[in-house]
C-alpha cells in the first residue's frame, strides 16, 4: 500500500519530498513558478524514480484549458528540456505579472471567443521571451553536456534528430549505408525517399517492400513508419549478413559526429585493432544473444565494449587492406543486434592479427555474461523452490486448521453424547461424532497426499532444471578490423 500526503500550498516550499514519486495538482495555479516549486519538492537528491505529474483539469472550462496549454506546451513544465523551465520562468520574471494577466482574463472574459482572443494575445506577448530562453537553454545543454548526459536526460530537442533514440539513430545510419544510392535521405537523418532496392534485398518473410517515403518518427500520413521490424529493415539486415567481408581499416572522423563524447575524444590520433564476437547461450529453455566487443590501441591500451561501441558509432570511411593468408571470417548476426555494429559506410570485416590482450578482454566479457546467467538461473531456481515451500506451508496450515476445527467438533459431539437424556439424542450425537471423525480422517489423508504431491513437483522441478542446466555456448567471430580516429 502506498502513502498519500495531502498538502496546501505550504507543501510547495522548504521541504524535501524525494520519497514521493507522484505529484497531483488538484488545482492548477496560474503562476507557473508555483507549479515548478511543487514538482521541485519531489525532484530532490535521493529520488529513485521518475516523478509523475498529474494535473486535474476542467475540460469544460475554456480558460482552464488554455492555462494548461500555456503551462504544458509553452513553458514545458511537465516534459520539456531539463533545465529549460528555469530559463523560461526567468523570462517571465517572478511570475506575478503572468498570474495577474490570467486573473484579468478570468474576471473580464465571459465567452469562449473572448477567452480565446485574450489568451492568444498573452501567448504572443510572451512568445519572444519564451522562445529565446528555450533556445539558449537547449543550446547550452547540447554544446556542454556529454552524449551520455544527453541520453540520460532524454532531451527533447526541436531538431528531430536529437529526439531519436540511440538504436533509432543507428538504424538510420545502417540504412543509409546499406541503401547507398537507392534512396535520398533528409539532412537531419529522420527520413528518406526509397526509389529502388539493391539487388538481393528482400524481406525474409517474402513480404513486399514498398518504395516511397519513410520517416522515423513518422510526421506525415503518406510516409511509412520505419522501425526495426519493418520489412525493409529486416531485408537490409539479411542483405548485410550475406555481404562478402574483406580486410579493411576504419578511418573514423570524430568532428563529423557532431556531439561531444569525452571518452572517444581522448582517443583522437590513435590507431589500433577492433574485434566483435557474437555469443549465443542456450540455458533453461531460453536463448540469449550478446555482442562482445573490444578494442586496443597501438600502445596496448584495451577498451571495453562500451568504448568500442561508441568508437564504432563514429562516422568515417574504409580503406582496403591486403588480404592475409587465412580465409576471411563471415558469420551471421542476430537481426536485433545487427544495426548496432553494421553502421559504417561498408559492411566490412577483416581477418587482421588479434593481440592477446584484445582476446583476453573478449574472454572476460564472455565470462561476465555466463556468470550473470548462472546467477540468474540460481535466482530462478531459488524463487521456484520458495514458491513450492510457501505453497506447501499454506496448504499445511490450512488443512491443519481444518483438522483442528474438526477435533473441536468431535469433542463437542462426545460431550453432547454424554449428557444426552434420551436414546435418540445420544444416537444423533454419535452420528455427528462419526461424521466429524470421517471428515477428519479424510483431511489427514488429503494432507499426506498433498505433501506427496508437493514433493513430486519439487523432484520434477529439480529434474527439469538439471536437464536444462547444461549451457550450450556458441561463440562466433563477426569481424576484426584496424581503426584510426582522426
């Protein structure tokens, strides 16, 4: 059960409510700073959850609806860019003047047309300050915060590209590389016009892949919604899996990425080797797929999967390398995992020499994955056995309670039989005692049977888990390439 705190406006000032994760505005103050103060009580250090804001609104009241539109859409109090609300509220000074303007509208406007006109004028009066403040706040965030911070803050940039999630951006980059001259892409990489399909591209389920406009996210009715599950994306992934792999060097351009990534910026000017392996584990009736990625520079510094993944996210071009004696490695990727790696201008894998330290890093990642899986399997087994034990305890307690109640009724029937004054009463008491004893014996047998059933289910669970405990681990090297970061 959750706890609810009901407070007047006094609850909006000077207290820390980080233990609360929901703010319900029963009334919506006209002063946006008062709403910001209410929300700020829960947005404190130590808050463990996303704070949900619920606003009660009288939809039949035109003025109330327009106030909410101003607060939500213009001031972006509830879902705007992090930190921008302070900038916007600063643009309206203390908020008192804004509150006074709202009060005047409520007092003087009686008809929907008049209310609409008054709020339009108020919005126009504030538009300049709000837009400038929001733009400055967003610019400061985008220029000074690292990409990790931007992703965690879930920035909602007016530029649609910045609003795309990481996987969506990788999907678009992969699609651009795969389609080449078969499509024209928007400058912001949020859409493209597909004019033809590369030879050999087809949906795995033989679904027709339509030509035309694709958008992510969709902004026009005539466009197709482009996502990972779309036949075009699946066809391109399959096409990339079957592409021949040749030895290459990735020449990566940090400046062209356009976003600050501190861990990658420190590697500028370095060269090295990069490797990605595909790990597939079957255990307890389920299959898990993982990508193991690692990189090493010329000085022998080894980088983990996170740094390697970001390194692969840099734009650049490929440079062919001389083929070595061994045959190039070409294996399949999981459909869900393919876009995370195949995002360069060429689908390339090279059989370059693998330093021992690089292989060690891959092996460590593999060990961590298998150890984590083992831990989850153990947790699963513990939970299942605890469920059985809890069920057994509940069943035992319930039956024992019923048996105890029957013992009490048997005792009462015996007493009734002893004090009976007529033969008929005594016989009736004896019959009741016999019936109760029969029910008690039945409950005792049921208790024993249920205990046997529980033990059988526990034995079955142990046998099933034992048969599935053996992990089937498959590791496939996807590619290894040389890299250089400019």
